């Protein structure tokens, strides 16, 4: 495991003062400083007053989150006397590693992760509940709800996101409004490849291709829009609506509109100017803004059925490990030092996709591309965070890949996926 340690030490504060520090609000400014600047310590955090053995708070973060977390750590150490260790762990490895390391007493106190991990982490006893207190109103409601499970909140969110359509403006000056216009635009442009959509990995296939499956009103599980909850006992991937969506994807592949390729290849084809369109998320905004080879823009995914296309809506945030012996410290760090205007702005600057923090979102109104992704999320449907979702990615992604590769018809693929998911959910 790749790790980067960045730590500071100071004397340990009295435990009674630490308890007083937990959960308090902070006074924030609306102007965000440079990302390297550490936020001022919370007025609720008590200063160090006694000397003693060093206490440590360990945080696992992926490459783009390490910097902002490191930047705020000295203020926390100064206020509490607690050493902060930030370890760099690839995002895709965090869930499995924390589930293994935590029970062995070797895991982190805090770790970043995706909201759809919540149900599985809670069911396995890995994540501890978090009381957002007065800070709750500073987050977008949808972001907080994404980390809700069985009446409790399990994450401090910093990102909300959904996929959209990148398009090469040298080839296609105006974004298509419907999917029928996609093929026509590619024909007119004479592009080498029309539309790149990720394939080549089970979760990737299911995630990026889900807008086709949901285009005519389908859902993975029965969904209650009023409560935002899913019923995993009712699998809907083999309904007529889901099959119709799968068949639409199948037809687009057969027509040469959707290219059967993996994520990296789809990305490179677009960056090289060979592909007119690319469907993926806001995490690629930084990459595209840094390159100067092509001119591009972004739009919501063109409409397929009678309603706007529905991608998955996801969120990312900070979890507290249920195995941590420092849960009070961890909550203090998250609420008083991460959940601030400055740190949330720094997290956005380091990874410019959607944001879960209202003050940062308000400052992004002048960025039309970010607003497109916000619109895409508004059209989308929350990605299920129930534990049973772990049984979905493999069967759905594998079978959609077979459709993408022309090895299986869509109806058979979705019926096979649905049956495999029902068996897994039932414990078979």
C-alpha cells in the first residue's frame, strides 16, 4: 500500500477539555483563501495545557485529498496537542483495506470514501455514526442524505457528483439535446469515434452505462422518492422498462454510436481529438482544463426517453472508523477543522467536481461547466447505499459489458443480472 506520512506533535490536552471541544460550531468567513492556507482553529477547540505522551489521529485519504487535510492538521495539533498522521491510500483500495485493518487494530481513525459504501460499512461494523449538529445546515441536504442509513448519518460529505457529456467543440459546435442527434452530429463531423463510454470493469460498466438502463423509467431496486430509500428485496432490472433501456444501448453499439472500450481508451480518444463525445464525471474537469490540444465543453447527457436522462448521483465524504479509540477526537477534527468554508474550498480546488458545502456551491455560480454537472445531478437518481448494492456491480457490469461487446443480447443480459442479484441478496 502506498502511504505518505505527514505528522506534527505537541502536548496532549486534558480529556475534559477535549470533550468540551467536540461538536461545537465555528465562525466562518465566506471568502476562501489559497488552498495551502490552514483554517483558523475552531473557537470551541481547547488549547493544549498539559504535557504528556503523544496521542495520534490517523487519516486515510486519496491523492487529491491529502493536501487539504495536511494543510489543516497543524491548526488541529496546535489546538489539541494531538499528532495527526495523514496516509495516502488509493481511493479504490480504501474500503477493502479499512475493513481488514480496522478489526486488527491497524486501521485509521478517519477515512475518505463514497456514500454507496455506507450500508456495507455499517452492516460490517466498520463505520461509526456522526452527529453533524449545527453544521448540518451548511451542507446540501442531498449530500447529507446520501450518508444516511437506518436513521443515522455516517459521513461528513464534501463532494456530490453525476456524469455528463463532454464534447469536442471543434467537431460538434453545439451539444445535442437528444440521443438521436448524437449519431447525426458524429456523421456530420466525420469523427473517427463517436461516443466513448467506459467499459472494461464491472463497477465502471454499471456506473457509466446506467443512464441507458434507467432511460425509460427503470431502477435497480424499488425506490421511494419521498424518503430516498431503496427496497433491495424488489429487484427491477428485468422489468420491461429496464430491458427497453438495455436494448437502446445495444442498438447504439450496433450502430457504431457507442464505442465498446475501457475508461482509459475512451479518455485518450477524446483527448486526442478522435472522439466527438465522452461520457464521464466532473473529476476530469481538471485534466481537460490543463490540456490545450482540443476545444471542448460539457452538457447533460442527451435525452433518450420521455424524461431527462437519469445518471447515478454520488457523494463522497469522511467516515469515522468504528474501531477507532479516538472517535471523539475524530469528530472534533471533522466538524471544527474540515467542515469550514476554507477547508471545503481547498477540497474543491484540489478536486474540482461538485461540492457538498453550500458556501462553496454559491461561489461556483459563475462556472458554467460546474453548473452543468449540478444540473446532471439534479436530473439523476441517488446511487443506492444499501449493503445489497455490493451484489449489483458485478452481475450488472459484467452483463452490460457482454452487451457492449456484442456477445449477449440485452434482454438476456438484464434477466441474467437480475436473477444473479436476487440470489445474492437472498443469501444464495
